[in-house]
C-alpha cells in the first residue's frame, strides 16, 4: 500500500507475513509510506494464522513524513525543507488510535508538489497526540531518509549541525514518546553512509542511554525478486 503515491514495494501483506513465519521470525511490523490502509487486510490474515502461530506478533505502524510545523505547498523551501522519514509503532489499541489521528491530520493537509502528493506530519502533531498521552506508541528514527541519520551525515560532511544540536533533537524527540518508547534504528548494509550512521548511533546510544533496533526496509522478499522490483520501480513516467 506504499504504492498509493509512488512506486515503492512489490510485497503483499500476506506474502510478507507468510515469509516472516517461514524464516522463523517472531513477528513483523507493517510500516508503509504514510498509509495505514493495509492494516485491516493484515488483521484478517493475522487472524487466519494466529491459531497455528499464537506467539507471532503483528505490529501495526506507519512511516510518516516528519516536517517543521506549518510546512505546506506555498512555503516549502527547496534549500532547507525535507520530508524526513520517521517510524511509529502501535503498542496497543490506544496507540493505533493515535497513529490513525496523526495520519488523518497529515492527509487532510496534504498537497501535490513535484508530481507527488505530499503528506506532512508536524512535530506539533506528535506533541498534541502522543506527547499528551505517551506510552502507547514507539517512535524510531527510521532509515537514511530520517532526520537523525541525515543530520549525522551532514555533520560528518560539513560540521553543521553541531553534535550539540543533534543531541538536543534526540532529547526533545525522546521527550515526546518517553524514555522507554524511543529507539534509534539501524539497518544492515554495505552502503558507506549507512555504516557510518550505524556506528554513530551505537556511540550516541551508549552515551545517552538510548536503545536501538535493527531492521530491514523490505521492498521485496527475496534476492530473486530484485529484477522484478527494479522493473516495477521504472514502470511509470520518471526514474525510480
């Protein structure tokens, strides 16, 4: 369902859950590009397999685009504004309600720019909805498209922002979710930028007492699917 606004993934909800079971995983998280439209379909399939796999967990989440407060199609600044990725994971029913409300706000204010519908979530949305009633949603810093990884790479390359500013962002964001519900996210990769970010996150985690998770951004299931995924990404106008 990440394919609502752009070509992204060839996985289906059912195949992702089934393959996670086949690999012996104890759970899987559904986090698509600011849509939770797959959750009903995931719930139906989860109910089918739950009897035979009672310990398996389906985590319902969302990959939002986190931006500065007030960003819209009229005041977007190409030089400074980015649609940073950020992961939300529901711990319970209240957490899922909060994720739905955040997603609704983003879609209500969405706009089309540069051939794509933009669905921005403001920091104030997280403060209003999660910060007022924390403990129900886990926040993760996401892939290299996230704010924290991006700032770490900018610091490496230019020295700005400073590490003090980066740490301030971490403390403020952790404050929204709570100490136990904010995680750094790392991914296994031979990409030199990802390797650098992983090492810096380990250092920061040890210094600041923040836990981390290791994830895979699963856009296709198996190595054999890679050519199909590549063809899919390039099957519309433009080059993905």
